[in-house]
């Protein structure tokens, strides 16, 4: 199924001009309606507040605010216009501890460098076609971190201590 991206507003946050140019050119080729650019996390959050993008593509390593800090700010700052906006972290770091750190910060999806235009397109399609539930629990606000479905399980809980009265799904 082919998606139309013409109504999408995508924010690209990357401190490397050549990478930003590459991503923006792919988004324009996909006919994304509005493409916003920022060269660091601070500019990214400012644009986020002003334009409320539908999807945010963010690099990990930037100054003064990196991609993980920006993700936490989008998820937790009272000035964030959409705490549940999908955030795709673009990074060359795919080791498990890094993935877990990003996941625990509230990143929705990963796109590992180097990537192709097809990889970026698939990631956009994935966040549109497979929206994640959001969890607000015990200091964490972000996409549900559990991904695997177990067909053998039909009850309300996966683990005995999964939920308590403060657990919310948005």
C-alpha cells in the first residue's frame, strides 16, 4: 500500500548539513508537504513548539542539546505541543546499550546510518501505519517499550507486577 505524504509535517534535526540535505531531499522526493530543518536540538525544540510537526527525525550526537535530550524534552516539557509525536532517532550507534538508552528516553523508532532512501521511506510508513501506545508510568512518558506479541497469552497482564493503579495508556 502506497501512502501519500503530502499532508505530513516533518522536522529534521541534524547538525551535519550534508546529512540534513540528504534527508530533506528524500522527504521532498516523497512529496512530504512541509519539511522543517534545525541544526541542533535547541533549534529543533523551538521549531517543534512553533510548528507542531507530525514526525521528528533527529540525530543523536549534537550540541548544545543532543537527540536523546531533545527526545526527553519533547516527551516531558510542558511547552511541547505534542508529547506523542513519533521520534525517529538517526544514528550510527546500534549497540544494544545505546538502543536501550534511546528507547528509555522515549524514542519511537531507530534508523541506523548508513541508510537508503528506501529505509527512510519504510520507517516513515512504519510510524504512520503502526502507531505505538504511550505509557505514563513511574517517571517514564513515551511509547510502550514492549513490542513482542505472544499469541499464547490472552490475559490482561504479561507479568505479575506489570501494572498498578497509576498505570495509564494514552
